[in-house]
């Protein structure tokens, strides 16, 4: 995940990003089911079911050990409230652009088809409770994870997969973006590269 073994959390001025725990499932089940979150998070805008959220949480926990990557639960220091997630995940992208110029991409190596030349990227992703949108928490969390990725993990960049209509997330990524490394994927995903 974005925190090295032996490190269980990061810290910024107002936030404490830390490893996701099984007890966080009710929060993520709730926000994954919100239409205003799903419209930007998932192609087609379909909210996740409780079972899909449970599978996502299990995959996140497994990613910590398998890939040394994963999302972090983001808590607000002021009151300890869980307000979202931010972290680095595995993004698999076609190595060569097809004739139509838009590469296909998959979250997780297991989802990629066989027989396709692939490039592996780190995707810096984030999702927050709509109740805290517009308060700068996503920008702060992304900066915290980006700094850790640069200073500790020694990454030079990460990709952020963002649907074009998600103006808020685009603005967050663009604060840290390095446009020349950006990619475009099928399904409408734009991938600005976040400089680390």
C-alpha cells in the first residue's frame, strides 16, 4: 500500500490517512452506494452493492501484502471521523495504443486479458464522502500520499484515472499533474500523471 511495512499511517495538517481495516466496511458500503459518488467512480454510474463493497475491501486488504499498494482510509484529525479514501493501486494499461488511439486499462492485474502487451502503472485514486466535498480534504490527502510516494517509495509519478465529467477530481489531480505523461483510456477515463 502506500505505507511501508511497520508504518500504519501518514499525517497531514488536518488528516490521518491510515490502512483500511475491516471495521471500515459500513462507511465504504454507504459511500459506494451513493449515486453522487457512483456517477464519478464507476463507468455507467451504477452504485456498488454491499457485497461488491465487501469484495472491494477484501481486495484492498490483500493488496497490502501482495503488491505493497492499496488505499488508505482518511480520518479527519479534528473529530476522528472517517471521510474518505486515498492511495495507490495497481493500474494495468495496454502498452501500445490501438488504431483508435485510446488504450484499454484495468484496475488490478487479474482483470487484464491474456495475450495483450501490458504496462503497469500506479494509480493515485481518491473518493470522499460528499458531505466533505469542497473543503480541500481530497487535495490535502492527495498531497500527503504523493509526498510519501515521492520521498519514501521513490516513485517519479502516478496516474489518476478520472472520468472527464468529474470536474472536482480533475482539479485535484491537475494541481499535481504533469501533462506530458498523461494517458487516455477507453470508457472515457482520462489519466493525468501526478508528479511525485
